[in-house]
């Protein structure tokens, strides 16, 4: 009697999809393409990727099929990361190695964290893949709602490997951009003392060439909120566009 061939996932990702993902240079486009791929291979409905070092996590990618993703990403980066069970897996990994951690909703002990990031969007689990470097880690976290879902970990892991490769380049790009934004923010604050800290942050990123949606992801704000901060700053300074602020910055 002939044996039936076992159907086992190869873990391979569509090469065209992989190439399209790695070609993405814009963080928002990268985030959306990564979510599309993760949804296709494993039914993932939200993702959050970040660089973790000595301080708070730096958001590198965030995308969701659901509302309020900016609120969840901002809350995690600002305070919930301290209560994340995945931190133990990250810290246990040796430099130059990867790690995987599956965290069910009921493993989140901090009630506010569990309520905002799991119960409200009805996520049953998050699956974290990461790579630990000598002085930091890159982590990609995938969320799904279905407690009985058989997630294809092989394919999701292959996708996470691609994502971490792409994020390595994005992290370098964002680091250079962050240094520029920091310089502009300090000059704006000195030249225009009437602006609030948040207005300076938004205007500095606008002057650095960031779109409103990129600024929203970076600062953990809603798109409309970014536009409101920017408009308030323009009104205070009596200008119509960000470039009108430049003379005071280069004087």
C-alpha cells in the first residue's frame, strides 16, 4: 500500500512578495505590505515592529486592519513595554541570535495593557520574533484574534526574517533622520518659544520632509491630531507653510 505524502509547510514566502517588501523604503508602505503578507500566510490582523535598546522602544513599523492602532503602539512604546512577557525571551537570547515568543492575552498581568492591546481589539495572542544584536534588538510582533487558529509558524517565521532584514535598513535610515529632526526641533524651540513641545516636534518632522501620516506613526498620534498641531503652530507664527519658518532657523 502506497504511503500518502505528508503536507508540511515549507516555510517559504512568495519571492515576488518578498522582493516587494524588501524594496519598500517608506516605513508606512513597508508596514502595510508586511501586514498584507502576514494576513495572507497566517491571518494576522495587526503588527508592531520596534527597535529596543536601553530606553523606550523606537517604533519602526505599525499597521492594522483595525482602528486605534496608533493609540496601542504609542501606549506600548511609552509604558506597556515594561510589562511585556516577551521581554524575558528577548533578554535571554544571546547576542547574534534570534528568539520567538508566543504570548496569549491571559498572560498579560497588567490590566490596562491587557484591556487596551488585547481585550478591546479582541486579540487572543501575539507572536513575537526578534533578533538580538550586541547593543539592541529588533522585534516584530504579530497579533491575531482567533484562539483556535492554527498559525503557520514556519511561514510567519520566514516572513519575520524578511521583515527584520528590511527593518535593519529602515532603522539606519530612521536613525539618520532622527538626528536631523532632533537638530531642527531644538532650533525651532529656541527660535519660536511660543510653540509647545509637541508643535515643535510636528513642525520639525514636516521640515525634515515627513508626511503627516509618517509623523503620526512616529509620535503615536492620530493623523488628524498631527494636522491640528501643525495648523496651530502656523497660526501662532503667522505662516502658511513649514518652509516659512526656515529664516529664523538659519539666522
